[in-house]
């Protein structure tokens, strides 16, 4: 499924240079975030981070762009949620949730013999979100990060009842609908 690894210095630098939001995390947490992405990437069949697709349905949109769009949308929503809902969102929890929500996606897409992006065989055996949650649990992330990532997918049986899950959902759908529209596909908000 995946093999936890620190990766090479070059692989860690590639992930570090790509991910938005790392600078707002304590260095030790940022390091584990990088390890999570390096593990998923190097356990996948994608040689370059930039070729990993958002999904088999929207293969022309890079996952790398989607992830940063979600992080930045979430960072814009956090102060609004805090002011309007009267909640406090711990950056040590909400930021890893945003940055890592799709950490298992490199493992869920593959190329077939013709080079077409298809679902990987793992995608037919394990749900999106659950694989990422297992990896994050293994890397020692907080239970709130683990359970929110495990249940965040639009087709998950339920979404957890927390302000963090609420913020992730709308940041994710805001960005996912942009990816779908950019590919000429029907966004969730028009279904
Ligand atoms: Fe997702
Ligand atoms: Fe997402």
C-alpha cells in the first residue's frame, strides 16, 4: 500500500518547495507533513509530483495545484469561522488537515497501457481518505487530523462533526469545483 520513508534530500526539498502553509507550522510538524507526502509520492507510480492528477475523472488538473488551493482557501476561511462562529481553530490541527487531506491520492491513480489515467487497483480495495488516515496515524498525527482526513471524501458514509471538518469541506469543494470547471467538467455545485 505504502512504505513510510523520509525520502532523499531532493525529494524532501521538492515537497517542501511545493506545499503552501508549511511556514505556519512548527518545524517538527512541518517535517512530518513532508514525510507523509514523500511517503505517498514515492510509494506511487508517479515519478514527478507535478504529474500526479487531481483525479482519474479530471486527469489534466494537477493534484499539486489542488492541494495548495485547498490550503489557501482554508487559511482564508479560518479567521471568518473564528469570528462568525465563535470557535478557536488550532493551527496545529487545521493546517495539517488542509495540507494532508488528499495525501493518499498519488496511490489512487495510475496510467494504463495506453498512458490513460485510471483508478489504481488500490482505489478499488480501500476508500480515499482512509488510506491517508492510516498513514497519518502511523506518523503520529493528532486523532482529530486522522479522523477528519478519514471521513472527508464527498462519498464518505458520513462527515465528522467538527469545525475543522466543516472548514475543510468548503475549502476542498471550492477548490475541487475549480479543478472540475477548469477541465470542462460539471462541478459539484451544479449537480
Ligand atoms: Fe479528497
Ligand atoms: Fe481535495
